[in-house]
C-alpha cells in the first residue's frame, strides 16, 4: 500500500506540555534514543560485530521567546544546585493523518538555560536541549 501525501503528519499540529502545562510558544520538539555500542571482533569473521551496551536519551524543545518560562522553571533552582526534573508530553495530531502520536518523556533534565540570545530584525527563538531517563507512547499512529 502506498502512502498518500496528505496522510503524512505535519509538525504544524504538534504540541508540547511541560509538567502538565501547555507550552504554546513551542514550535519544535525532538526526542531521540541512541544505541551506544562496543565493537566485538569475532575470530574467523572479517566484519566485526557490535554489542549495544547502553542507551542515550536526548532531545530538545524549540521555543519562540515569548516569556521567561524556562528562567522561571529552572533558573533559581539550578543556580542553587538542585537537579530539576520534568515530564514532557509531545503530541502530533494532524487531522489528515491516520491518527495521533503522543509520547511522554520522564526524568527530563535541561542541559542549559539561555539567559540572552537576540538579534535586531529577527524573531526571538531559544533551543532547550535535554536528556531524559524514560519514555512511553500514550498513542501511536497505526500503520494503515
């Protein structure tokens, strides 16, 4: 079966919640699981194999600079040495797609806090990279 272009989910319909609070200024979200591997040479075999030794969970949210949300949520806490963790829910729900995909990320720890980043004549944007410790799909887009 071929996929109709109108069924491809568009990021225009994406939304993000941070600890249950809709982040309406969010214009992008990415969460990735990377398999870290160790090389395993095997006798009698020219091509070495690899063994997954652990997973690395990273991501980022991209925000228009419309408020001081991130400074409010993590600024004073990280300055005082607290390891602040969050729950992030990403929802992609294009009305023309075959369904919605929602994923919850837990143990989210932001890597940095941008205090200032602006330029004349440009919209204010901030990228907030993070790591996380677990994920679960709440909804998945069916394959047909």
